[in-house]
C-alpha cells in the first residue's frame, strides 16, 4: 500500500502535464506513425537514387534503424533505460555528423540547416531530463561554431551542383519532417498509454485508500470495544474479589470460632478443619485469578525489600510437612553450604513461587517424597523442587505453563486446582528477570529448577520477615481495657471479629458504615480502628481521612488497620498514603489478628 501511494503521488506532476493532451486512438495513431515512417523511408530511397553513396544516406539509414531498434527492441528487452540510451546515441551520432553534412552539401544553400533543425527536434522529442539540456547546449555551441566557420572560411564549403542539389534539399526536408512527425505521434501514443495507466492506478489507489480508511475505522471500533472490555474485566475482577472475600471471611471466621470450643468431639473438630481447608482452597483460587489478571494486564510491581530466606523456608516447612505426612510422603528442604540468607528481593513472590511448586509436587506424588534444595551464587537465588511423582511427557512439559492447563486431567480428576498456578509461577519468574527449567520423565518424577536475581546485604541491617515462624495460635495477647472500633458494612464480619477476640477481653464496638464510624469517634475515644474499604455512601479511605482530621487531629496518632478484600500492591500503597498503620486481608485467621496486634504494639 505504501509503495502504491508513493508511486501515485510521484506521478502527480506527470498527470497534470498530460491532462490537456488529446487522446490518440491506438489504431489511427499506429497507422499515422507507420505512414510517417513510410514517407521518411521513401525519402531515404529517393536520396539513395539521387545521390548514391552519400553521407546523408548513411546518416538517414542509421537514424531510421536506431529508431526502429529503440521503439521495438530496446524498450521490449531493456526497458525505458535501454530505449533512452538508444535515443541519446542517435542524437550524438547526428551531432558528430552535422559538420560533415554542412560543409559537404553546400552550407547555407544545402540541406545542412534542415538536419541541424532535425537534430534539435529529435533531441527535444526523444530525450528528457537533465541530459537533454546538456545536449541542447552542446548543439547550440556546435551551431554557432559551424555558422562562424562558414562565414570566416567559405572556402571550406563544397557546393552542390546541378538539379540534384534542390532535389536533395526538398527530399531531405520531406524526410526529416515525416521522421519528426513519426516521433511526435509515437510520443503521443506513449503519453496516452501512460495517462490511461496512471488514471487507472489513481482509481485503484483511491479505492484502496477508501478500503484502508474503512479497515482503520473497523480496527478503531474494535480497539475501543476491547478497551471497554478490559475496563469491564478489571471492574468485574475487583468486584468479585470483594464479593468473594467478604463471605469467605464470614465462613472461615465462624468455623474458627467453633474450633475454639474446647468441648468439641474429635469428629466435630475434624469436620470443621475440613471445612476450613475447603474454604482456603476457594480463597487460593480467588488469589490465583487475581494474580493471573494482574500479570495479564501488566500491573505487576516488584517489591524489593530485605528478608531472611530462613523465614520463608520455615514457613514452607510448617505448611507442607503436615500435608506430606497426610499422604505418607517425605518432605525435606536442603540448604546448601555457604548459602547466604540475608537477601533483598520480592520475598512474598519468591515464597509464592516456592509454594506453588511444592504444592504441585505433593499433589501429583503418591509415593516417595518432595525435596527442595536451595543455594545462592553470584547474585542468584537458586532452588530445585524435585518429586517422585507421575512425571510428564515432553508435550505436557511444553504445555504446563499455559493458563488453565491441568496435567492428565482424566487420571487426576480428584486433584483440585484452577490450572493457573504454573502459569503464574512462570510469569512471576519472568517479571523478576529469572528463569525456570523443567526436567521430567514419566513414572520417575519431575525436577523444577529456578534462578532469580537477588541482592545480598549484611545481616545486621534491620529487616521484616514476610511471616513469623513461631506458633502464633498458641500466643495470647492482652487486650483488657483496649477499646476497638471495627467498621464493616457486612454484619457477619463484625460477628466473626468479636467472636475471634472473645477471650481477649477487649471492648469492641461495631459500625456498619463510614458515617456511623465518624459519629462513634466523635462521641468517644478508641485505641485502634479496623476499617473496611468498600462501603456504600462513604468508603473506608475517605472515612479514615475524615477521622484523622477531626477534632484538631485527635485521632491522627491512633493506629488504623485496613481490613479489606482488596489485594494488590496498589492498595497497600493507597492505605500507606492515608496513614494506615497496617493491612489485614480478608479472609483473615485468628493468628493473623494476633500478629497484627503484636506488630502495632
């Protein structure tokens, strides 16, 4: 398309030049062209008879042959360039022959002047471009030289004697005129053909341009629809995130409250634990969907902060040893010698990657075990997760990182999962400029090898672990006399919050809207506030801003914990900017609450 437009616009000047040129019918023009050439040939034959073996005969013959060659052979086999060279050759030949014709055929009284005019006309009609101007300059110089030489040295001019002198002049004039007419008609034919071609090209170009405009309009419309669809998807994802986490918080919280009852039978306790496990599975699926949407939309933000690698490994051991024991599998974490544990990197995401790989290994392993080997080397954190499970074929290995892919779905129908875990792992590693390799054999097992760039730091630098390794559930927190305001528009969440802290002996007040929270804060004092984000009328962020500014900054130093279902770094940044002291993600467990209080105190 670009080539066609360029070709079209480059020819505009040529089209304007040929617009006023009359159209020449092809049959008439061919007949007229051959007629003029026939007259020129007849003149050439007459010259041969009147003045046999004359230089004029030779020149005329060469010119006629050159024209035939240029029009019918050079253009066909060598294109316009070959045709142009043939015409230039003929003009130069004529210019070289002019002095000889002039001085041997009578000068002023001979046919030399006719051939001089013929040469100029031939150059004008047959040649174009810069070289035409140069040839015409040389021809003018040659004409001045010939005429001057004729005046100064008339003795150099050989006079034509007898009747043949006038006959040669007449025949030369007739032949040159017919030859020039032939060239002119041929040029008009070419101009007419080119004009038709250009007009057709212009029509095709305009048509293609209109089609391109139509296609661009369709693409723009499609792009707008896609952008709207993406906005709708983001809005839907955010809405589902909140709407799913809120009831999950109620379910898990109620189950935990029931689990705190020491009078429960072992059978009832096992049933509640199973229900909590199922709820956590749903919660993990929600997390996977959110991570997948975030990575697909390019909203991933790497959070570089110091952490201790041992904290992550202790967490993994705490999480997966009971799962492995339940399947009679061995689970072990090996730390290689000289492994540095004081690291700067995205510890939360590194733990997520390890968690997904280990979880997958335990899911698909029915005998043997899962081993993770960890080491550090030259700015890299390296770890292998090896299992003795089913193994995979080459085709399965190639497809394992595709979204919504489940390995041997028909054989592993009882294994739960969204099929997004490995896709998230792959994309997280890619976002952190790392690499992952897979080596698997069917019936033997699978090894995942991961390398992630990190930074090392000295161990005396203060850092925050991503999770505490102590058994938080066993810890108690003294909240006697502590006045706590819990703000959430979902009634069951308030019930769960009070139930989880029943033994803490705290004074807990509930508000189901931002306006009620503001009213309570104006009437009495609180030591800590837990605030939901998405609420009708006045959301949690605006409520926190108002509370911190009311009564001359009375609550400016009171810790506020955002208790919400909105996951993501952008929300953490938002809550930090409004002065929130912490961030508690729904659904939260009892130990999460205790850790939150310990952190604030």
